C-alpha cells in the first residue's frame, strides 16, 4: 500500500515537472523584443495582388508593425483583423513563433469573373461571390458585359461562373457572357465564330451537357464556323442559325 502511494506521488511530481518545464520553454518573456516577421502569401504564383512588402505596408499604415516591439504588446488578432480588411486578402493567420518572430500567412482573393456593366461598374466577382475591385494588371478570366446589377452578378452570374470554372473545357472555351435587358445570357466562345444563346440562367448544367455533345458530334463534322447562332435555351433541342452567304 505504501509503495503504491509512493509511486503515485512520484508520478504526480514528474507530470507536474514536465508541465512546468514545457510551459516555461514555450512561454516568451513579455519584455522580449520581436525579432522580425515570417511572411507567406498563398497563390502568389498565379496572382500578384499581395506581396510580402504589401503586407508590411498594411501593418505599418495601421501602426501594427510588430518588429522591434515587445512580444507582450503584440496582439496577433489585431494583425489578422487589419489584414482581413484589405480588399485583396481573403484570410490572414498570424501567430508568435518559438524564435520570437511573428508568422503571417495570407490567402489572396481569387478573381472568378470580371463584370463590365453597361451602367459603368467595373469589378471582379471572387471565388466566394464577393465583389473585388479591379487594380493593376488584369486577370485572365471570363468577362460579363451588358445589363448587370450587383445583385444579379453576385447570384446568377457567380453561380454560372463557378460552374464554368469547374469544367476544364468550358473554362477555356467561354470568354464572354453578355446579359441582355431581359436578363437572358449570350455566350461568346473562344473557339468557333458563333454566339451561344443560353436564355435564362436556369438548368444550365443540362444545357451545357447537350451543347458539349453537339460540339463533339456535329461541329466536329460540319465545321465550327458554319453557324452564327446556337440556341440551347429550350429543353431537348438545339436550334442553329446558319451564316448568310
């Protein structure tokens, strides 16, 4: 009995020592000064909206730049909030490292569709359906033109663009979406001298499925420039208008 009590007490002492040792090793004195920043920008190969220098400037302008400050005075949540508010940043993660630095990982917003409305609006819809300003070098995505308000862009056009993005063929084939005054959709393909009339933006998965079959079984035989207009508006039929000679 005494032996068991001794072993139990010893075990408690060892566990307590390990907890204190680990906590002491991981805890940085509040007076220690931040030695710098470790910056990572995701998707930086395809999109260059945000750079490490850009992150530094955001934090400097917000008076939150951590380098040289006491670790106890650095609020990493405040750093994340300042970065999240930037129009080209989707998400930011910040934390203190064991080496006395601040690690910052930033995820850029990814443009999905560019909107160039007849009312003068010019912006991107990003991969989360949010409006994103146009700045600097343009991104190679499909362009939507015509009678577009922001509600229509964030709902119907976003869902259509998201579908096109998931299909490699349509992603590379459709370069422009035009919205008529009746909110009907006309698509301009990259290959083929014709206009695709989609009609209303409903049931488009089935419409594109039929159009792909038509491409493979018909246009590959008669030629991609034979028609000036291909309508897939109605179910179970494709209506083609030949070019005038």
